C-alpha cells in the first residue's frame, strides 16, 4: 500500500501554486517531517504538510498531482509539468505519475503544527505561496548539504557546555515602575505594548520576564527580536551575562543574516530541538522553530526594519503578535516611540468605545533619574545663508568637548554631497540608469548611485561643457565630518589632546566588523564627536553623550509619505535618548538636544521639546482618522517593473479593470497606477497601484481572489519583468 503525502516545496514566487505537491511514500510520514523530493530533474527540500492520506491506488489520481492549497485560489491549477525545467516540457505523459519521496532528513524532529500554521497564515496574508515562506525560513544548509554531508553533520557530537567562569552578575532590583509592569505581564495575557522612555529600563524588564519564565518552566523558550543586531552588540552580551551562569553558555543562540550558513544551521537546530532557551534575532527569527515558545519580545517595535522588503513582505512584529496568540505565548512590544498602529491598538477604553486589543504599560521615568535633554530649536531662517552649525550650537559643542563630554551629530544623508553640478551649463550628476542623482563621495572621488550602485570617478571638468568649475550641492555626512574638523581644529580635550571626530554611516561600516569596532571606540570614550546617519541614533547606550544635534531634519515634514513625520519624530526622540544616560556624570550644564530647522514652530518639534510622544501620536492619529489612513484603513500596494513605464502601468491598470467589480462589491478602493517616487532604477521602470479598504477582512478577501487575475494577466503583458503585492506597506 502506498501513501499520498502532500509536501511543501519552494516553487517560483509567481507560479500561482500553493507549493504543496503530492508524492508517494511507502510509509506514513508525520506532518512537519523534512524530506527531499524530486521535481523535474532536481531534488528539493520539502516539508510534509498535511495528514497523509492512505489511498491504495495512487496512480489513478495522477490527474491531480497538485494538492489543493487552502491558502491560494487560482482560476486554473496548472499541472506539475508546468513548473518543471523548460527542458522537461516535452516529457511524456508518463511524467504525470506520482513520484516517490526521495528521502527523509534523519535526525530532525517534525516541525510543529503551530509552525506550519504560522507559515500558512503568513503566506495567505502576504499573498505568497506557503512553500516559499516555509522554505525561505529554514536554514539553507538543510537544503544544500548532500546526504553524506548531512550524515556527517548529525554524527558531530554537541559541544560540551563551556564552563561558566563568568561570575554571576549582580542583578539590579527592579524600580517601582519595572515591578508594576512585570506584575501586569505576569497577571495578564497581553499582548503588551511596553511604552517605556529611552533609558527607562525596558531591556531589564525583558530580562526579568524571561528569567521568571525559565525559573517556572525549565523547558520554556523565549524569542527576543531586535531591529538590527549589528547595531546593538551589547544586547546579546547582556542577555548572555544574565543567563549563562545559570543555564549554561549554550542557552542563547542568535539568528540573523550575518551568520555563516553553518552557524545558522547550528543555531536553528538548537532552537528546534529545544536546547536553546533564548533565541535573539532579527525579523527572520519570527519563523524560528521553537517547540516550547512562551514569550516573544519585539524590542523597538516601531522600527521599519521589521518589515521584510522582498519576497514575502511580512511584518515580523505583526506576525509575532499572531504567533503569540497561536501558541499561547506572551508578547511584549517595546518602544519609547511606538508605531502609531501599536499606539492605536493599545488605546484605553473611553466612555463610548472599548479599549484596544493590546495592553499598554508605561514606564515614563529614566532609571537613575538621568534627565532627558533640554530640546533647543534653532530657527535657520535667521541664520546667515549657508550656515551649517549656528554659532550658538558651535559654541555649546566646543564647551562640551573641552570638558570631555561626547557629542552626536545626526545628518540623514551619507556621502559628501548629494549632487555635483556645473555652475556654467547647469549639468547635474544624474545617474544614467536611474531617476536619481549620483552622490559625490570625496574620499575616493567617485560619483555613486545609491540606488543601482553605478560608480564612476569624478572628472575634473564638466562632462557636458568642459567647465572646470563643478561644485557640490548640499551636504552629506562626509562633508560634515570634514567641516567639523576645521571648526574644532583649535579645541583641546581635557587631557590636552586634539579632539577626535568619527563618522558612522553605511559607507564607513561597509567592511565586516567595522561597525562593531567603531561603536566600541565610542563606548570606550575614544571619540569626542560622532557624526552619522540614523545608525547612530538607535538603541546605543553611549554613556558620556551630553549633546545631540540634528541638522537638516525638515525634509520629512513635507514629504508625500504620510508616515514621514512619524519616522522623523521617532528618530529625533531616539537620538535625544542617547544623551544623558549616565546620571552620575557631574554636569556643568544639563544635556541638550539641538534641532536646526526652517520650521522650528512645527507641532512635531513642539512635541519633541516636551518629550511628549502621546501628544504627537494623538495629533497624528487625529489627522489619519480624518484622512482615513492606517490604522483607520488598510492598504496594499501592487508594484510592477518593466522596461517602459507605460508597460508597467498598463499591467496595473488592466489588473485594476479586472478587479473592479469585486472591489466595488467589497468597498475596496483601487487607485490608478502611478510611477513610483524613484521611477527608474537600473534602467527598470517602476509603477505602483494603491489598494485601500476600511476593513482588513474585505481587503484580504479581495486580494485572495484578485491574485488569479494578476497571474492570468501576466501572459498578455510580457514586458512586465516582475510584480509583487505588498500588504500593509510601510513606504507609499
Ligand atoms: P532601555 O532598554 O529602556 O533603554 P535599559 O534596560 O537599557 O533601558 O536600562 C538603562 C540603564 O539602566 C542600563 O544601563 C541598565 O543597566 C540600567 N538599569 C535598568 N534597570 C535598572 C534597575 N532596576 N536598577 C539599576 N539600574 C538599572
Ligand atoms: Zn557644464
Ligand atoms: Zn543608478
């Protein structure tokens, strides 16, 4: 008797298949089992998905080699042959016979039903195939190792836990606020929004909550997600120092994209086997297989990097909330500047309306009473033309570095100058392949496109008219660093040495390990002034910073992206939070955050001055409610790329026509196709179309049915290179 086994494999993104294929097997295989299966001439890794059927005459069912997949409704189910390599398109009809599972991956317990449900949900919600989501979230070595390599890998003995020579560290007594929050987390089911000021001790709350769970249930597992692990190397150290003394050095594993494939496999297996108590990772970790998951922490939950920007464009934060519900694990979302979505979901009850579905827990005070910086706004309209640092700001900076205090200067634009131009003929350094300017990098005298990477050496003369007078327009971090060195050349540190300026941005940290090295220098006090992009604003616990300056923040105030003010506010609040973290410093004058702006009276800066996130959030939410923008409506984007803008838009507008009847019925708005903000990248034209609805359910219903239209239209629009749906997009 042979068994029918449905197996998820990674099918091409737009094949229109759910990803589940049916195979034969001599024995019953439990759902979640990892197997290798033949497909065309290849052998793929797959996951056994459904309960195995036991139909004796498998060969008679060969017309339906595809298991119907609940997550995808396609108009016509293409046959298995359609997905094979082109070379196999002429295969004899005999190929329609069911093929047998090639082998079972030994030594790995089946993936749990919860894990499969999470994958299935993510695939359905974000409009991708479950096979793609499932296989993309497994370590690549499961797929890439040959049977012999795998056997060798399994034989390797687990390393004996290292001796814990690190002495147990003194664990701080929780503050009153921390104790209250912990009591609520213990008593309620959540999900929780931990709205805690920068430096209020949120990390300490995560550590305590994790510890309480581990003490109660020694098999419990905890998932801690952070936006970018490279930016906060000290967080991993903190968790390790707390838990290794009691639970061993193997109790914590990391999961992020800069691990080697071998490390990734090791850590994945440690989590999957239940051996690792704590998984610390970036957004991909939301899919970690953890059989005893009991707590999920999403630190800095507002951070846009929780949204995956390719393939299945999932929000790891939103999936974390779903997963918590699914597995009955507690979820803590933490931030000093929560996303407006989470803020709205955690609204308290009013007389007329019930509370949101998250529980908001506040920690307004900083531990040790280190004061938040005094915010000072500089009206740039009153400064001489082309002022970079107002004289007052410069004076304040000079005083502080002389006293040995540290300064952060934030400018969200890397390179030397965003554009080079010719004063004679008006030539500008446009990228020939993109609708964008190439940025001037003075260090290596190149013009670099930040979108397609196209790089050329800067010519002496204008390439258009030969004029020798070509000059930078605008300012980036590289130029700022150079300029500051001149402005502060005569200033001395308390030890009589010249002051040291460093720059941290995507350029200065390109080499592996460079970011960690530079951050360590700042922590060690070897740097007096740190210039950088948003990378320097996030999460760092720099102890001696007493002044933060934000230059040129105005761009976001008038952006066409309705989320730009939210992002700017959170960036500035985070940056402000880097100052004054050490209350024991004997300060001559209080910490300061300086903001240079042409619109200093803007309500955003008013709220910043008061450190009043709730005021800012409430004002923004009122505006969004009036305009029916998220979280008061739900959005999706379809993006299309083609050789011509017309072709991209034609495809989208055809899709719009195809979906309009259903959209009308479901009260879903389909907007006309428009070019994307950066319309052309690497000679590919990009267009997008917005879909909006006040009901998440109706939007989901619409998207699920409309998928078939989109797939179907592809053949009539051969010029379209690719298209993708982005559900709950972050950038519009
Ligand atoms: P956040 O994550 O909110 O920025 P942290 O948890 O990093 O805050 O805490 C800020 C600083 O205060 C850290 O140096 C931390 O060690 C310290 N800290 C946190 N909680 C306590 C406490 N209860 N007692 C003493 N120090 C604490
Ligand atoms: Zn010229
Ligand atoms: Zn380019």
